[in-house]
């Protein structure tokens, strides 16, 4: 899983191991969702922990209520303008079903359920081990998510 490439909005492809020294927080995101305000906390998390080896990666997805309808350029502009996002954004990607990105196909085949909604989060170690999965309702600034990140970086 750690070597599966992910196409990023800047035109590059990188594996999870290329994106972070110690851990990646992979989040399927959407611009028109009730959870969209989580972008602020995701950016804060990225800023606080990136020097310690964490990278937050946003994966835009339009599979839940059509809440990510924009083009790649519109998505990037929206995230930068409204939330100051500096963490990497992938290209718009399916996370469930037959067209799911191979990374998400692996993540959801590990005994977990399909992705239920926007802003589900996977904390993944540098070696590709899935450390924790968080539902959409668990915010990036929640004590439980921060504790898991700090444990992954120690």
C-alpha cells in the first residue's frame, strides 16, 4: 500500500512514503459539505506537526451528495483562498466502489467498512501500516486524533 502512487493537484504522483517522514493523515474532502470547516483544523494540524514528520493529504471526492463538483483548479483555489491550505491535495478521486483509487481499495479492504462520508481520516505510518481510522465527526483538533498523531510521531 505504501508504494501506491497518488496523483496530486500539482501534477506530480507520490506514494505515501514519499509524502511524509513518519505519518500521513489521509482525508477524503469536499468543498460543499457540512464538515468543510474542518479544513481549518487540518491546516493547523499540518502546520503544527509537519516538522515532526506528519503530512496531511486531502483527497477531493464527489461521491457523497455531489459535494465536490468543481474542477481541480476550482478545488485548489477554494481551499487556498478560504482556508489557507498548504498541505498536498490529490486530484479528485473515487474512494468507494469499482472505480475507487487503489489506495482506498486497500484501506477499505482491511476489514473496515466503505467510506461513509466526506472527511473520514486514516492515520498511516511511514511503513504503510494503518494506525487509526477516524469518522467524519472526529475533528482534526480533537484530543483523540491529536493523541494518535503524537503517538505516531514519537
